[in-house]
C-alpha cells in the first residue's frame, strides 16, 4: 500500500468511526440492517462503499481548496503595521495609519489639538536607514530604550527618539507641540511593543499604467465620519516618490475650470495641472463619497486608473479618533 492510499484509508476510517459514534444504538435498527444485508447483492454493498469513499475524498479536497484559496487583495491594499505604544499622554487619539509592502515606511500618528505624536518604522534595507546604527553610535545625545542605545534629539516642544527595534527595523518616536517633549518622547519610546495593527481602507487599485506598482495605503480622519482612504503608486525603481494617488473621502475637491468627462460610466471631471497641483480626475461614487485620482500623468491614464479602482464595502475606520488602549 502506498503512503497516499494509507492516508486515504485512514481518512475514510476516521470519518466512518465518527459517523458510527453518532449513530443511534437500538436493536430494531440492527435487525433492520441485517435483513437488508441478506437481500442486497454484494455488488450493491460495494457500490455503497465506493460512494462513501467519493463523498469523503471530495469533501476533503473541497475543504483544502477553501483553506488554501489566496486572498484576492494585493499586499499593499491591507498593510499591517508592526509597532505601537502602550502609553501616550492623556487626550491623544489615533488619526493616521499608513504602510505598504517591502521597504515602504510604516506610520502611525496621534493628535491632541495642535500637539502630535508620530511613530515611524523604517526598514534597514532602505539605503537611507541602513547606517542608522553607526549614526546612533557616533552621536553624543544617547539614551537607552528597552536596553538598546538610542538617539535622543530635540528641545522644548519638539523631540525625537530613534532606535533599532531589531536588525530589520528602525523606529522613530516624535513629539511636536507638547511641553517637555523630550521626556515624553523617551517615555513613549520605552512603551513601544511589537503589537501589529491593520490598515484597511475602502479602495484598492485595479490596473495601473505600465511601470507603476502599488506603494502604500493610508487611512486618516478625526473619526469614522470624516475618514479618508489614500492609495499611492510609484515606479519600483524609485519607490519613495509617489506618481499616482487615489483618494476617497466625503468632501468634494475644488474643481474650478474642470472639464466634464465620463468616469466609471458616469459624469466626472478632469482638472488640468496647475501651479502646485497635479492633473486630477474626480467622480462621485454610488455611496455619495468622492473619488479623486491625481498625478503628473495624461488625462486618459488617470481616467483609466479611476475606472479600475475597486471599492471595498467594509473598510475598518473604527479605530479613528480612539485613544491607545
């Protein structure tokens, strides 16, 4: 008997044992089965056994297909941020998350009036951050964060603590507009743990122009009521420079002088590039919210990107405006 045959026989035996364990225990049932067995031809019994084998094997294969079916969402559409603080000053609520695949930086931000706390995570595979350990070792303003040497800079209302969480990640805790920011930044850094959280907005890119790939997804807002999802795409050779941006939000952007165009099968608008502003395509979504696709690209490309954007009916905006638990 081959290993595959043995595994199949074991699967069938276990399934039949479970069925037998649930079967009713009664003399009448036993006698009825015995009478039926005397009348049934051997070929009929073999057919029943064969049918049972088919049912069990097909069920097992179907279950395997369900368990191994890939998630249709690209990695950039639902990034996971790996770090978060366990302590923040009173009154700060989380209002921003951003991340993406590869070496895309991870960002989380909390706000209390004009004051902000930002936690960034960078990859040491990013050339800009690959020498951070040497930089920390050479600076005089050093502190310890969870037993690791860190760089402590700033004064007054602004401060930043930078350290390596491990060999792959550089973390920066920044405090702005808060009294004694240096002390606060150090305490926040000491509280940071590897506690993953997700970024799940309402948009996904569809087809992108040749040479571009998804770069990041950001969700922002003071609460679920004014939530926005923002996607960026970039040239993989220059991933730090977004080329195309798609944003979904409640408010309509200003489109003075825009030209009517057909977008997503309905009325949309194209705004030509202006000083300080890329070209953009705007259309109202069935939900009443607005989709804006912008970038230094031709009108036809921006319309094609807007047409291909996929809408997620169940974004996660619940965390917006909440303090860290």
